[in-house]
C-alpha cells in the first residue's frame, strides 16, 4: 500500500490579470486521478465575460507522486514538474506579457 502525504496546497486560487486592455484569468482547475491534482491555467476573459482556455502553466500536486514531469511535458505546461501556485502566477504573467506584446507588434 502506498502512503499518501498531503501537501499544503490551496485548492481554490484565482487571479485576474489585465495587460494592455486585455483581461486574463489565472486559476486552478481540478484534474488527475481522483482529483488530487490542480492544473494552473490561463483563460482569456472576453468582453461578454466568457472564459476561453488559453494555456496550461503548471500542475500542483496535492499528494506526493512521481509522474508530474511526464504529465507536464505531455500537456505542454510552461513549468515542468511539481510546482506552486505562486510560481505559476509569475510564469503566467510572463507568458501573458509575451503574448499580448507579440499581438501588439503584429498589427
């Protein structure tokens, strides 16, 4: 029998980010077998308040495990391996800035 070690990971974290007139929602979403993982994802918030999934930044693990790196790579996360919401938020801000600045340059 495997022993599961509970981590101190917040279950509900969500942040709105506005950059150059565009709004993004960075939040955790339940996932993984038995819901023991949270994907930190960036959503684009449209003018009608609809959230459109944009990018998966990383995976927070509620219990210890060793397949996070493989899952992160297969989902093309920005952060590979186990991470924290704070690290994902920093990476999400960088990704959003790069994306919005790229759109501004291509006009």
